[in-house]
C-alpha cells in the first residue's frame, strides 16, 4: 500500500547552504519519494542543486510543505523534520495523510 505523509513547516530563519547539503544527504538515505513545495515550486529533496537553490531563496517566515510517498513515508517525514528543527528554530504544523 502506498503511504503519503506531509508536514507544513514555517521557517523561523534561513537554512544555510551547508545544512541544505546535509539535508539532501539525509533524504537520499530513504527509498521514498520526497518533495519540498514552496508557493508554486516543487522540488525533489534528493536533488542537491534544487534544494540548495530553494534554500538560498527562502526568507524568514516562509512556509514549506514536506511530502514523502512510500512505505516509510511517516518515518521519513519525521526524520527530515527533526533534522531541519536541529538546524534552525522552526514552527511545524503536522498534516499527515495515509
């Protein structure tokens, strides 16, 4: 059965490029499809150039939607959310769907 989980994240501050690189490395550990959505832009969390470019464009109080699709979707979202929360103070609003 396909599982989908998502979380809306409001940035309290910008994420530096070095942390964006670590985020991609963590995302690549999962077999799930993982995406970040910001306004009208959707990117794969496993694409280094896309994630770094997006993180460089973001400002304080911008909102991201993190979505994972796969067998471990909920665990994937929780891990990546935890990683982001350890990099910058974030406000997280969970909107999981299975």
